[in-house]
């Protein structure tokens, strides 16, 4: 999937998403952990934290996940991927805003799922700083969108800089 980070499309995305039905002791999981860091669901992350220091430092959120449950563990998390199952589902905006403003999460917040270029500024204003697209977007259009506004009247998270 194309990934937009810091206003640029990048190809390096080392994170491997490990589904809940794949055991962490499976050959697939072991092969992934040697080469790349793992993303697991919030439920699985919390289960792993209860039993051991798993070394997992990435979490993917479903829209129904309660981010407050992560508050004690945010210092161990490098990346949180917020799923937007369809562009009309706004729960991911609330999750991002809570993570940034209430819990001061300083790692990467990534939007995934039905992410569209015309939503980038709204997502960025909620605190999301990386975006996974299903298809490669027009880079010229992305730069225009990110450079469109320099100031907002309403309070928000810092806008990204298009470069």
C-alpha cells in the first residue's frame, strides 16, 4: 500500500500486521519479527502486555476500540494504525484526537482503510501524521491539498508541511 509520510509518498513500510488468528510462536510470526516490527490488534496487544513484555510496538485499532485502554502502554508503542472502514466513519478522528491531546501520544498515528486525499487535512488536524492509500494517489494533488491552508480558525493539531 502506498504510504504518505511527512508530505511525501514513501515505499519503506517495515511494519507487518499480524492477525489475531496467527500465533506469535508460528513460523510466519517468527519470520516477520526477525525482519520487521509487528502490528497487532489492540486486544491482542493488551493480552501480550499482561503476560510478558512482548516486544510488539505497533497497534492497529478498529473503530469500536476504546483507546483509553492503551493509556498505560503508550510509552511502549511506536505506531498506531487507525482503521477507517469507510470514509463516512468518523470514529477514527475521535481516536486520534484523544491519543494526541488527552494521552499525549508522540509516536506515529497512521490512517488506513478508506483514506481519500480530500480527507487529509481533516485527518491531520485530528493528529494523524501518516496515511495508507489503497491505490497510489496523484502526488501533485496531495501537495496542493497539504499546501492549501496555512492557518485554521478552530483549534487543532499542527498541520503537515507540504514540501
